[in-house]
C-alpha cells in the first residue's frame, strides 16, 4: 500500500528537491571517491544485481551503472522509492536500470525482491527512520540480499556535516561544511 509521504517525510518532492539530491550525490561522490564501497566484491561469473531503497532521482544508480560499464561489468540495477515524483523517464535511463515503487519499511516485502540482490544500497535515510527504529528497513534489506550479499548504508553525521569513509582517518578524510 502506498504511504503518505507528506505526513511521513519532511522534504518536498519538487524540482528543487531533485536538484538538491543531484548536488548531494556529487558532493558525496567527490568526497568519498566512490559510489560503491571498494570492499564490495561483485560476482565475476554472472550479472551483478544491485537495488537501492529510496532511490529518489536515481542519481546514485546512474553513476554506479556508468562505473560498472567502464569496468566492463554486467549489472542489473533496481531503484525503489515510496514515490515516483523524482523518477527520470525510462527513456532517459540506461536499459539496465529499472525503477519501482516500494515503502522501504514495508512489513510485506513482495516475493519478487526476496533473495535477489548482491548489494542493497540505502543513503540519506536518517531523516526517514521513524521513532528511532531502523529495524524494518534493515530486515527488508537482509531479506532482499542473496547469501553473502552486502548492505551499503551511507548516511549523515548531522551534527558535524562531515563526510567520512568507513575505516578512514576521520580528521584527515573529512571536510567541514558548516556555514560560518
Ligand atoms: C531520503 S532521501 C534519499 C535520497 C537518495 N537515496 C539519494 O541518496 O539521492 C529522498 C527520497 O527518499 C524517499 N523516501 C522517503 N521515505 C521513504 C520510504 N519510507 N520508503 C522509500 N522511499 C522513501 C523520497 O520519496 C525521496 O525520493
């Protein structure tokens, strides 16, 4: 069942918000130097299958698809969001990216998504988690993964607004974006 995002999500679904998501994506990529964490090993033998929950305008998926194509890796990418307002037209997406509607916190995960993916990606969801409980989102991600798959969750340290890669020296690797 679709959820009411006006009630459940603080940010608008307009053109300006899509622009903000693009800017945020490029800042993330420039700061971290990657979209898909370098420790993630995709299968060599078959098409990798990657899904993103709350994909917004699919900026991350498009960027990952371009990187994989450069590396001559075959992949199928799926973007899911509770609302399609930010979805680019299918004709403007690479053929290996498909988008669909799903509440990331659903308690009734459709069977078509179960056990299907090598990677589940979640980003910028700290403002979406309700009542401090990310449990349903993590449970769904776990169900969506193939055995040995990866959950990559990138999120904000809202207090400092620093971008820090896991395992890196947080002082050296980060840039404070706090306004003076
Ligand atoms: C929370 S941000 C995520 C942005 C995206 N992951 C990125 O990094 O560019 C905005 C998106 O989250 C979606 N969203 C908010 N609540 C959601 C939910 N419960 N399930 C799925 N998507 C949700 C919004 O519709 C919007 O497209």
